[in-house]
C-alpha cells in the first residue's frame, strides 16, 4: 500500500521489516528521527531487538561490530561528524568482513558548523571498504535498505545506505512499504559462518604482519569488485518480486542520442532530470546518469552508459580540497584506462545545503554547450530569483 | 537502469509561514497527506534549520498529478499561508508568490499596494483555534480556509489526514482539530476583503513581492 511517509520514518519501517536484533546509535541531526522511530518500535514490542543508546558514535559503531561478530543482524545510523567519529571502527568492520548495514543521512562537515545536506561525510570514508549506495528518493531508501542486508550478508561486506539529509529524511513523500512476508521471502535469516561462539573458540581481528596483511586487502578489494554483479542480481531479483528496482549500479535518464551528459548522485538526479527535459524541449541532445553505487566504483556499467557521449559533466556535492571533484577524477581514470577520450568537466556544488535547482543545472548545460565551462571556475553558479542569490 | 520520463509538472506549490510551536511543519504534512488522500502525488518538507519555539518557521508542499522527483527548494508558490501576522513586519513572506497568488492570513489584512494581483483571505484563526483547542493554534483553521478557497484538497481528505496524523495525540485532540478545520473551511467564503489602496510598506515587501525568476515562471 502506498502511503505518505517522512523519509526517516519510511527507512525506519524498512529497517524494522529486516528484523535487526541489535540497534545501536547516538543521536545526530538529520538521522535522529530514524533511530527514534526504531526505539519506539522496540519499546512497543513491534521489533524484537536490543536497542542500545551508545555514549558516542564511536561506541555505536563498536556495538554493531560486536553484535554482528556474535551473529546478530545489526543496524546503526549517523551523519556528518558522527560518521567521522566512527571512522576507525568503519575500517575495522570492513577489514573484519562483518556485514553491518548503516544509514548515513548525508550532511556537511564542520568547520564552519553546518547541518545541511551534501555528500562530504560519506565521501570522506570512501576508502574504508564499505559498499556505498546513494538513493534518489524515499522509495529507493526503503528498497535499498532491504537489498542492503542481503548484499552485505551474502558477500560479508558492510553496506552504507547514503540518503540525503533533510532532502529525504525530513521530507514526506509517497512510499510503498513491503509487507513482512514479502521481506521475509526476499531476505533470508542471517547465518554468519564466522560467528563468535564459546563452543567453537576462534580469534577475530588478530594481528597480521607484512607477510599476510596485504593479501587481506587484496581479498577485500577483489570482494568489492565482485559485489557489482551481486548488487545487480539482487536488484533484478527485487524487481521480480516487488515490481520496483532500487536503481542497480547506475541509472540513466534520456541517454538516447545524448551528446552531453551530467553525472550525479542522490536526490540531485530529480533536478538534473527536470533540467534535461527542458534542454531536450529546446532541441539540445543532453542526458543524465546517476551513480547509485559509488563503492565499488562501477567502471564497466558507467562506460556502457556513456557510449557515443561527447562530453560529461560530473556534478558532485563533495570536494577533495586541494584536488577537486572526486567522482570526476575517478571517471577520468576509468575512461583513460578504457582508452575512451571523452572530456570530463568537474563541477562542484550544493555544499552545505546550497540549492542546485533545474535552472542552475540548465546554466551548466548551457555553458558546456557553449564550450565556456572553464568560466564556471569549477563551481556551480547560484540560483537567482530576480537577480538575488537564493541559497536554498 | 533507466529513469522514467516525467509527463507533467506540479499542479500547486504552497509555502507556509509560522513561528516555532504553531504547528507549521505539521500543517504542511497534513496538507500533503490530504492531497495524497485525494489521489494526488504530494510532498511536504520544512525549511531546514535549527528548530526553536518562537523563531520563524517555513514549510512547503508540492501537489502534482505525477511522481514528484524534485528535491530542491520551492521558490515560486501559488499560495502562501501565514500563521502569525507579526511575521509580515520582519520576513519577506510574499517573495516569489506567483501573480494572482493566494495569501491565507491569520489576522486582519495589512495595507498593501494595488496591482500585485494577489488575493487575500484573512481570518482570526488563532481565536477560532483557541475556541476549539483551548490554545491559540491557527494551523488546522487556516488549512480549512485554504481548502475552501482553492478546492485543491477536499475537506473530507483533510479530516482524514487530521484523524490519522494526530491519532497518537488522542481522540479529543483529533475531534477538536476537525472542528477547527471545519470552522476554517466555513469562514473562508465571508472573509475576503478587497485590497486597500495605500503606498507599499518597505519592511513588508523588501522588494521581493514581484521576485519571480524567468526560469521559474517558465515552469
């Protein structure tokens, strides 16, 4: 049944349907509503889980690490500074190959203090060894949550479901929640082969020297590469059962005959698609591509969607300070490796909640068409109403 | 994977203004829930920021006949709901309001210039709210008035939205809010005074009343 739900509530319901046995968290805007809702479900007996109020995000991440190592399905959520405080544990969770699933309600990082949405938090931990899936709507947040546990547990890799803070978490929109029976049919019960068990003593997280540390990283890297096929297969499976896709690895929009394509992540795709429609109405051969899976970086899927494209604009809500666009740099490397010579323009915008509207994206398309994109100075222009800048 | 092409644009965009504690964000949710109940696609979201009692609050609603994929802000509403008339002195509340747009105001109509084409609907929503709720809460009263004046959502759908959304606050609260909603709905037809011809007040408009971008007008 389709219902109008706030994003936090929708994703909390999806988590409940996945039957986690341990939920641990420390509150931080804009993810707090998710955890509040789950706490209510546990208190009301609607979710048979242990709810643990952690003393910090470092604690919350450590609790879910331990819970999963002990064979329990676990969930946590955070954002921004909270995610950064988890960083050390995030690497350990991935290195231990523990299938933790978490939500990052994407938000800017201080300083300056800013609570609004961009992708700087999750992008900062991109090398930690977590699968990162960026959702474009609350429906996708629900569907991706259910898929995330299956992916994580099948591949023994942690998954971070990245949903734009406020733009999704605090927005009411129509969502179809699957039934418990449907989710149970899709997501098998968690059976962890390496469960810590006093009856079968073993060491988890022992020391590793030069002889075998690197092979661990190689194995992790290989597992991440291989998970691409799993993400696609489980998404196809989901579509068969639920009639909706979570978005696969990448999602294209009006790519037929497109000469110029904007690549983006998350909810930004909505405004980009509106801009594409308006440009197409004016006869411009433009299209859009959304990276749903950023880690692993789905090189082949991207290249498959970019055949015949003559210019790519990567519009991203994060910056590697001193280097520039992160996705743009990775895409350039992938194209060069494949000997595809398509110019990639890197445009950064939307930092700290600055609004990226269809009008702004149209202006970027226009500059690209006019071959004046250098004048952008690599940052998106502002949205203006009657000449006055609107900061969102 | 391919994203579906969108066929139609938003039908109605609404911006709601109030102060922290007046239920502005709840009113936006109720309006979106009612539109959804009436079979439309809808979206409600607050102006993101720190929440504190008494501080200016904004919330937005999009109502559409097709899937709403936009998650950017809303700049050119078709209607503005103002829960606290004192905000008119400090905030550019009419910014971006489309020509001929509707203003639903809790209070008496302020002096405004002719020629803006705006339609004013003014009613003592706090008083009506207080009578039903025991507290001067204007939000459901103003929603009733908006619904009556625009017919964008039905009264039945609003009542159902109130019943569902406020259920956790108990039957008494639901009943009182539905009564407030109905009185707002009934009051609307008799309280649309014509605009008064006086010079514009600078603090009031801050030069933003006509501020509609070409891009947004084109939508």
